[in-house]
């Protein structure tokens, strides 16, 4: 009897399992894996992109001095100078044996015809909070040493050393309250990125010396107490070029009107206005083809952020103010490396707002989150008739039609 009950329980369990599996695979069962049999659809909207232009940002990003790299260069009408402050130095150095500054160059500009020379200067001013580093003149700097930047920089960077003459150390052995202050400038056209004090390869000042009271050799080996850089770039005007530049904070505007006739159901039936408002935009991206790029590569990531434009009647290149665009919730920063001839910018929340009717399509503004942080510039092919078909921008949209 007990054996029969055990068999009965086992059969009951098997029947329940079979019923559960049947329910999960029945398309008419609401617990199924796709009871509506609706599949996501991907379309490319090129005709919806009507025009575009570039323009300078209303305000420039502030250089805080906490960046992980320092900029030094003379490139595309932009000049960058790095500054380093070292403190904790003795004021009674009498017998310096050696003095040198080591820095790590993480990147350099594309190879020019002439070698790239990086020069080290002494700053002849007290570096206080009131000192405007952007107004430093040639008379404020004294040349100390120079180095030729190697043509090739490895993935971990390239260390270079500036040997500082002993007489400079003796003449500088009574530092002011802000320490020893250096400047780094490129002597000719080109640029370098230098690992800052916030990085793992920070600059190091090394001095071996004796003092009037100490007969033993003392070694000073310190990272900067403070470092920063200045960047002066030529102001730009709104332009028909499709361009994003970190040097002078240039942004990109794209006028986009969705081509609603592209939205269809799984049976190729065009969606009605009501159905379009109820569809789900799984993902939407602007695909931009690159025309000119001399900074970004397979190891350097771009970082772009899109805004929804709310300004009416934009037809010609104009300066957009911060009040002319807005951030939509769930918008993400698009990051990646450029390995081909194009890049993408995620605009999913913006396109969803257009299709749902929550926002009126007036355009999309794209801004780099790396403004004034590197020498990156990107120029894209526009949507004009002269652009080759395969290079024209388009919006790639993956959506799910409404079930009911």
C-alpha cells in the first residue's frame, strides 16, 4: 500500500511538471516567453537628418588642477602650458650634487617633419591663488633645460629627464612660500600629454645636496604639491562644418525629424499615429562617419553626450545657449574607441520622447565631455548632397511595435 502511494505521488509530480512546461511554451498562455509573438525591428533613418552645424559652447569648462594629465603644446591655434609646484625644499642648500626632473609623457602629437622639443622653465613669480597663469609672459620664465620628445610613445608612456644645472639650484636655494615652480612648454608645433600628480606616473623632482648645518647627503625625491595647465584656444564662430573640438569647446547640432513612415509592425503594416506613440524604442543611435581625426585611435576613448534642443526655427548656424537645450532622463554618455570610420552616440531617450509625442523634434546637440582636457578634434561628414551616400549620417533605431 505504501509503495502504491509513493508511485502515485511520483506520477502526480510528473504531471504537474509537464503542465508547467506546456504552459510556458504555449503561445496562447499568458505565462509564455513571448505570448504576443512580437519581435523587435531595426530601421535606419537617414532622410530624417535635415541639416547641422557646429558652434562654440556658451561657457568653457574650468581647468581645476585635479586632472590626471597635464597639457603642453602649440597646436591648431591653441597654446597649452603645464605648471608644477614643489614644496618642502631646504633653504640652506650649499652643495648640490645633482638635480633633475622626471616626467612621464603618455601621448604626443602625430609626427611632424621636425623633432618635437619640450622645454623646462623656472617660474619667476610667486604662484599664489591670485596669480593668473594665463597671463604669464616670456619675461616671467627662465629657461632651465630641454628634451627631444621620442617619436614613439609606448602604452605605458615614455619617461624623460630634465637635468637642472647646479648653479640654478644654488641661485634658487631660498624658495618663496610656494616652493619651486616650473613651467613646461613645447618649443615648436605639436603637443604632449604629461601624467599629473593624480596619476600613478606623477612627475618627480630629485635633488641630492648638503646644507650648512648637515654634513650628510640629503636626497629630495617628491611629486608636485600642486600642478595644473593653461589652455588658450582661438575663439570660433558657428560653422557649417560638422565638428566637435575639445580645444575650443566646439559642439555639434543636428536637425532631426523622424521619418515616421519607417515604423511598421511584424507584418510590414505601417503603424498608425496612435501605434507610433505606444511603440517602445529599445535603442536609438546617431551614426556619424569621420572625415578628419588626428587624435582618437584604438587606445583613446571618445566621450560624447547628447541633449534635446528646445529652441525653435533653427535654420542657419547660430550660437546655442544653455537655455536652448535640455537633458532628458536616462540619457547616457557614449564612450568608445574608434577602430573604423564611424562612431555612434546613444540618443534612445530623445527618440523615445519624439515618438511618444512627449517632445517636439527640434534637433539634437552633441557635446564632448572631454572639453579642454585633451587635443581631440573630430570632423564628420554632413548630410549635404555632395557627401558620398555611404558617408552620410543616419539614425539607427531598434523598436518594438505595440502589442494591442
